[in-house]
């Protein structure tokens, strides 16, 4: 299928950040844990391609983008660019590399130095990379500004960021990114801070630059609509992993991962005729420092099954949600029988609940189950046995799904067993 | 979280006391200026609308169009140096001319506000319980403590926040939970009218959709009137009954969402909808140029320099607000009234060419 060669080849990349923890914890040498911002990602970017990384905040998409420029240190894995491994490069090698890979940031006001004129901001990259002649620099700056549509250039060269509109600032940021003649732009939410009527203009400019300069893009966004229009291939990310990746058309025509389906349902649509009550996943992106067992999406997944990784914390959420529906008196009685929920704060697959007697706790659980028999959590409960003053809930062991081939795309979900074992993951 | 089912007693208790069927909020010719060294910025320049009980009005426009200023102006929350004029009636009472003391009494208990960034509106040093207790005591100092707690817990439960979290601090909540906290805080005093200023902009896609659903349920369950300020036409389509499109300090078109979005009359509404990138976008459209300087706006229609349909009359004479075909109002010479356009006024307007130098 790929006709163009791979430009960037990321293999099993992880970026972990250590947590500082409390002062006391550090003194006694207790490990505060790590956040797996990027957790084993393999993906390639082909020459001339637009690859979209789509996900909510905390999905690791921005960290991944920064890692591609060596701005976030890789914990393990490799990033191949032009045959060299970026993760083992020295600072000066990385600096040289950034002539080829450049970044466009989300907030153009924050990305531009307020005390530099447009000419200085765009020319600074050239100076850093060793272009000494100011005449030559000026020439390149003018050329870059014309390329991004800031003409007549004389109107802009000596302006400061505060004199420019949001769209103009983002054009300056793009000019700065292309002035070194890069081959890849990593664009992190390049249009999400802009007004609706300007977004399309900047997106059009990026398409023009791709055409004129033969650029490839890594387009990072939470906005499915612009990704659908702009990208050739899309990787849906959730909590540091790619959960689905494939050609844009296929992803949107036949979303497979329940998370992808949820994102598509949730995208706001300006057509009031289409706006109907939506069946949305509950909750929010979980804490990446202590991710859910099994599949990270299972606590929110409407299609979750027994082996998705059910555990104590899911039971806690279930009880708490249940209590938002009870009267204060019922809540007082039930919470007395269940006792503290602190025991349910850890990722355990076998957990003791309750202090008001096994029968009392059991009847509360039965009641919750009767109210919502379709709650996916019950599929994960293997057994409930009497245990002292409460009950012990045992969950089925979870499976952490890997990316597997499924109908032209790769999906990490137990609902899609492998349909071609020979094909490696990551596309 | 799944939406809590409301028990009918609780629901009845939370009904704002809606008297009669007249509008909850009635704004007439509202103007807000900010003084600057260059002159007065006319941020809101003659805006009129009504909001019926239980109705959600979406106020949509781009940055700088005056939509947030209008929202704050209705609440009396403008910064020092801002001047306002016109008439805003809350159930017949003019809120712009009332004493600061009366306005303070009205805010919170009758007029609620939900902001964009919940974390900047919650005190990090105070527990959730303290936020609620303070809000309730401000307006009902004599309420017994037990009832204060009860009312706070009820409001939280309606927003899907379990009673187990009542003693937590704001930082212990996720972004979506915090926004639900803010909504619960606004609701706990059962106001009849709430201004929500970009309540979902800082949130993730799925959480945004959850909050939109909650706002949707508000009008159905509590007959709360809501002014939803947003730049996102998708949110308007999903959460609002009516929409008011704002451009350069004016509401240029308003009407039922289904009517306005299906058949936009004002060229700005049409261009704004066309430039929005949605899942059905197959080509990129945008509006050339940028909104005018509000210190010295152009004569006539403010959209004329960018308007694809601009006529000679548009550059000289202010458009007149007329009934919108299909209901609502619109102000655009291209829609009418034709008998008031002077001779030769319908000729195509010679517009200056708009380059990137003028873009927004």
C-alpha cells in the first residue's frame, strides 16, 4: 500500500514522567510513581502525508509531538528520521535536526516573543542555525512571509505581535516554522485558538504550504472535524496509547473502537436537524499516574465485556453514581453499611466491601444491579462471596488489548480479535 | 456519569418561582462603552432581545463582537470605566437603574452566572461545602445549617456529584466535575435566569457534550432561562431554542435555531455557518477581512466592507431591524425593507480589496 517512503518511523516509543511526590516521601525514598504520557506508540509518517493524532487532553498527543522534535525525552523506544535515531542524539545533533522538523504551537500569542518584531522572530531561527549575513537573512524572511500570505511584506516586517490579529500571528508562526526549509511540520492544535471564520484560512494556508513546499504534517488536535478534512491518516489516542489508526476515510466511515465511536457522536454539529439526544460515555479521562487495569477506556466504555479489566475503582464509581440518585436518608443508611470507600481506591481485582454485614451489603449491590442491569461492570464481576462484615467482590482478570488489524485499520480492543496475524501493528 | 434521575419532589422544590408567561429578561437598546485614550469603544451598541421562561438563547459571535460584554452587562458585572445605557428588565424590574444593594440581592438568587474557567472561579483553599454554604448564607442567612447542607447536596446530586465528595477541595475534581460544581453553585439558589459564558470551551470533546446535555436538561427540568454565550455554532444547534448572532456590537439576526440555521437571512450568519468546519465539510470557506474598529465603526452596516452582497445603501445608511421571514428579526438591506432604499441604493457596492493585511 505505501508508495512513498517512511519519513519518520516511531517504534514502541514511551515517554514517562516521574512524579515528585511529597517532601517526606522523597526523603524516605518512596517512589511517587510515573505518568506514562506516551506508552508504547509505534507509527510512521510517510513523505507528503498528513497524519492526525486525535484525542482529548491527557491522551499524550502533545507529548508525542514534542518527542518528535526531541523536546520531550524518550524513556524507551526509537524515533527514526532519515535513518538516524532521534532519541540517542546529542543536543547539537537535535538542533541540526530541527532544520528538518519544525513545530507550530497552539497559541500564537504565547509562541511569539512580544519584544521581537516579525522580522526578528522569523529571522532568529536562521541566526540560531548559523546564517551570519543579515542581508541573506532578510531575503529569506521576506520570502517566508510572502509564502504565508503576509504581503505586502513591508507592512509586517517591523510590527510587533501585539499589532497583529490572531490569524496574522499564526501566519508569522508558520513563517518561522518554514523559514529553515523543513520537511516535516508538527502542528499542535494550530487552529483551535482562532475564530471560526479564520480557522479555515489557516487550514487552507497549511494545505498550500504542503503543496508548494512538499511538506509532511503531524497534525495534533482534539477536533475531529478539522482532522477529517485535513488528514490522510488518523491515529485516535487515549491515555498514552493509540487505540485506533487507519486511513481517514475508513476511520470515519466505520469507526471500530468504542472510544472513536464516542468521539464521533460527541462532535458538535451545526445542523439542528441532526442534533439528537446522545448516548455519551460517562466520566472523564482517568489519572495517567494510576491508569485503569486492562483497557484504559473500559470504565467509560458502553460495550465493555468481562475481560476489559474491571477492578475496585470501578465499583467505587458505581457506588458513588448510585448515591447521586438516592435520597439523603437512603444514602446515610447505605453508606453506613458500605463504610469507607478508601479500600476501593486501588487497582485491585479482588476487594472487600462493607462493614454493616454481608446481607446488607449484598442487598445494596443487588439493588444497584436491578436498577441498571445493563451496567457493563456486572459483566466483569466473577463472584461475590460473604467476607466478615461485608462481601468480597472478585473480578475477571483483565486483558490489555494490543493494536490489531481489523478491516483495513488497526484497533486496540478485545472486541476485534486479530484478522491477519502476519500484519504488524502500527500501520 | 449517567444523568441522575430526579425525584419529583426534589424537582418541584428546585423550580424557580416563575410568575406569569411574560419574558424573564427583556433587553431594549442596551449599549455598553469602554473608555480608552483613543475614545469610547462601543462594545455593545443597541441590542434588544427577550428571553421567555425555560428558554435557552444562544448568543453566538466571534471574539470582540461584544457577546461577553453583553452577558456581563446584564449581570451588572462590568469593570469600572464601562458605561451602559438602555433598559434591561428582569420580570419588569429595571436592573440597570437599581441600587447596587438591590442588584447584589438579585445576583445569585435570581440571576446566576457560569464562567468559562471553573478553576479560576473556585477558591482553592475552601472545600466544596464552604463554597455552597457561603453562597446560600449570603442570600438566606437564617436558614438552619442542616437545610443549607441538604440544599447543597441536592444541587450536587442533580449534577451527578455524589455526596461523598462534599468535603473535597476543588483541586480534587476533574475539569468536567468542576464545571458541574459551578453549575450546581449557580443552581443552588434557584435563579430564574442564568448567563453561561463559554461554559464548555475549556473542556474536552466528550465532557463538553456531557455539559451541553446538562444545560439541555436545565430548561426542561427547571424552566430556568439561559443565555448561552459561545463561539461554537455546533453548541448552539444542540443546546438552544433561539439564537442571536452578534457582529461588531449588534445582534444582526435572531430567531429560532432551526429557522436561522436552515435559512440564514443575514449574510454574516450565512458566512459564519459556511466557514465552520464540521464533519460534513468538503471545502474550506472563510470570511475575508476583519471586524471593524469599534471606536470609529464604518457608517451604515458594519459588515458591509466584508459582505458578499453589499449594496450602495449599506455603506451609507444603518440597516433597519425588520421581521425575519420565517420569524425572528434581522437587520440587512438585502432582506428589506426595499421601499426605504434610496434610488440607486441597490447598486453593487464598490468594496476595497481585502488582503491578509486586514484579516482577523
